């Protein structure tokens, strides 16, 4: 067992790993932004449903690609790109399903200051922390049956998040997510629907830009936690 790295060291390692393939990750961010904006411009969906679609399909897809390649680049002998793409394509559904759990609960949580609203939001935050590492686990887990990958990823993430170090890091990541979301909401309010009449334009830009580096950081932290077992 190796001693745990500091959060700063992990952030720097994640930045280096992200920089190795930044053109790919930047392209993914551009595609995610274009997909969100294109659907919004078509007026085919209610803006809130569009925001939900981006949160549970488009952004997790970008995240899965980053998880796969950052984890691969962390190996002493990285694989070629093709096996990584194949694994991401094979397990993308699990990443989307995992991300959909807290996202849908958050979407359904009443936006009130009542006791029920506070308890519901607290439950969502706790669940988010417990599932923080599940996406990465779904991508990096050893070969297993498709029917078990979802269950095993959730359980592995919860076990890791319930350790002292895993919990502290998960909470830091949850707070970072809250900060990113707050920044998107603030910019939406500041910019408003003035850009092409799109109410979520600002947050779409923020999330598309941040999802890659954040996914690299989560992957790096989870892989380091695995060394502590």
C-alpha cells in the first residue's frame, strides 16, 4: 500500500493526464456543446428537459471517454486507443444509468425551503457522494457480465466513499460540483436568454468546458484510492 497523495498532487497529475490528449477532450467538449445547443435551437424540447438530457446523456458520454483514456494513460504500459474506445462504447450505458440516478432525483426534488425539500436535497447530495466513483469503476472494472457491471460499480463506489479518505475526497468533489452548477446558474441569470434566445446557453458552455477536467480529476482520485486498499 502506497501513502495517499495530497489533493494538490492529484490535481496536478490529473492536469498532466488531461493535457496528454487535450485535442480529443476539447473536441468532445465542442461536440457536447453543439449537441446541446442544436437540440435547444430546434425548440423540440422544453428547456428543463433539454438540461436534463444534457446532464444524463451528453455530458456522461464525454465523461466516459475521459475516464477511459485517463485511466489508460495512468498505466505503466498504456493500451492502444482502439481497445479503450471499445470499452467506453461497451460500458457507456452503465455510466449514463449511474449519472441518471442522482440527476433524476434532483430534477424531481421540490425546490422549496420546507423540511421535505431540505431533506430531499440532503439525500441527493449524500447519494451523489456515494456514487461519485461509480462512473470510473464502470469503465475501468475488469471484464464482467453486462448484467453485473452496474451493480458492482455502485457497490464499489459506495465502499470507497465510505472510507475516511474516500469520503473526504468525495465531499470535496461534491462541493466542486455544487460550485460549478452555481456558476452556471449565475451566468444564466446574468446573460439570460439574450444569446440566441437560449435560457441555458451560459451553463451549457460552463459544463461543456468543465466536464473533461473534472472527469480526469475524479479518475485520478479514484485510482489513487485504489492503491490505499
